């Protein structure tokens, strides 16, 4: 039972911002009814799940781990939440994250720091740290996270679980509080690849409420879980195993390649030459979009209002007290990059780099089925270790950001332990080729 497990471990990991026990018990009771009349319906029937707190839930506080939205109760559900409810899952609570999904360690949460279940002195990763920690510690069977530059995959790697960022447009973003709309995707965090495929099956598909969701048929992902990867062609970018990747991580990835070879796949080294510009482009683009998306949090429309003498002062007070330091840093960076006179030099340049990065992927996928590398350059780091240096923190996502810029799907699967801490193997596929990604991940697992 989820809540008794939560009682046992939540004091140590702190995954949840809010438990919705009363709702969950009611849901469970309703399901008992369905069970007696209709029996088990669907693959996710009755499974306990947690939802990242930037995905809106009707009548249930959704804070984005921000003081500014401390008391915000949405009036509708995100499409993914509706779809999970229709699949008869039970929502256990809302999960901690970095404020507005900006961060790689959960330390930017406005409320508390979630801890890595493998070593509670270490971060669980971020921004979906609560989502990964809750699955790794057995509090829920699966969770939803969001990934703008690595926020599902990096915490999945750090916590030793499976996390997928789907193709941009595969899953509806309706009801996901936008950070960088052209990069954000919702995806499942699970213990196994099979569970992951079941959850994606449930949440994927076109949604008329999200104009960027893709009207592309959702295949049956189970069909891909055969274990057969004979003759599959793998590309290994030399940029992903080079400088900056810890030796113990590299070793695990090399071992993983041997395993995949023994299963009949072949691999070759390739180059994604523009990868080295990915972080620079990402922080311009994501911050620019964030500065526009977060303009709506003015104390008038949503969440907390800090009244002052007039409207402008009310805005100022709400935003200066409501947002944390990292969010302010991004808003300043974004408004600067978009300001007249600088737009061409920063925003436009970054868009051009984004196209080059996408073309690097297109080139490789002409010849190969998947691209493989580590998910993160290191294993989980210590709480506090990177907090004083934003650039070191940003470097954590160097291996996950290119896929968001290109829009391709990528999964992180556990690839063993290094010094007692999980290492994540990242498998990247061509657009809408989640099936191929799952095929390889499942065979490897
Ligand atoms: N860590 C990256 C950032 O801070 C990615 C975040 C994310 O994917 N939401 O922007």
C-alpha cells in the first residue's frame, strides 16, 4: 500500500509537496466498485501514481514548487491527468521539483529539497526529482515528470529508474505549466521499460487543446518489447564520451555497448559536431521563452497577491517575493536576450544553432537506428555541491539538452552502479520512434 510505504520513507526522501490521501481513498473505493462489476480494466488499473507539481490537477493545489503559486487551485485537469484517470489509476499526491522546472537537483524548490533514495546526502536530480525519487523509493509505481532540457532523464539516471522524454508533440502539453513551450514534454518515470511503455501508451496522442501536439498515430508499444535487437545499428557520438564524462560513467556505457553487441547489434562512432553549442543555445532560448511564459504570474491572475499601493507596485512586490533566485535569473537573461538591439545577436543566433543541432541528428539517423551515450556526465552529486555556481549546475545537462533542441525522443535506463550510485544509459531515437527506443531499452534491461 502506497501510503504505508510513504510513512516509512517519506521522512527520508521528501518526494511529495502534497499527499492527496482522501481523494485517493475515494478513487480506490470507486475502483473496487468497478472491479466487482466489470473486473480489471486496462494495464494501469488501480496503480498508484504521483504527478509532478507543474501539471495541473483540478481542485488540487498545483504550485510548480513556487511560493508565488503556493495556494493556486486549478479549475481543470491537464490532458494527461484526464487520461490517467480514464485508465483508472490512483493519484497519491503532487511531487516536488525545481521551481518552474528550472534546475537539475531539486535544490531550487521554493519549499524543500528532495533527497536521493540511494544516498540521502545526494540530490535526486532535477527538475523532476520528486518524480524520480518517489518511484525509486517505492512510494508510487510510476510518476509523471516534464523534460525541457533533461528534467525527466537526469533524475531517472541519478535515482536508478527508467525515464522517457517523448518526441516533441507526442504527448499533450495542455495543463503543463509552460517553462519553454518549444522544448517542454511530459513523460513517464517507471521502474521498468515495460511499465514505461504502458504509461506512454495511455498518455500519448493528438489533443485538440494543444496545437503543438502531433496528429501522428500512436503505435502499440508492446509490440516492440521482444528483446530482439539483431542487426540494429547504433551510433555512439564521440562528443558524448569525451572530456567532462566521469571515467566510472564511461566504463558503464562501454560495458552497455558490449552487452548490446552480444545481443546482435552493431555500433560505430559518429560525430554530432554542434553538440558543444547546445547549452549556450538552450539557455538563451529556454530563458527567452520562460521570460514570456512567466509574465502571466503577476499576482492578479493566479496564486498569491502581495498588495501594494498601486498595480505596478503590486506586480513588483508579488514577483520579487514570489519567485526564487534561479527563476529571476532566467527571466532577466530572457528579457535581455529578447530586447531590441540584442535580439539578432542572441535569440536569432541561438535559433540558427538549434537548426544545426537538429541537422546533426537528421544526418546520423539516415544511417543508424538509435544513438547511445550516458544520460549525465556524473552520478548524483552531493546536496549543496553545485548551488553556488550556476554554470557548473547547467553543465549537468550537457548530454540531455540537444534532444530537446532537436525534438527527438530519448530514454534513460539503469546501466549499473558506480561506487554504489546508479548510472543512466541514454538511448535516443528518430522522431516518433519511441518504439525503437523501447525495443533497445527493453533488450538491454
Ligand atoms: N536543468 C535544465 C534547466 O535548468 C533542464 C530543466 C528541465 O528540463 N525542465 O533548465
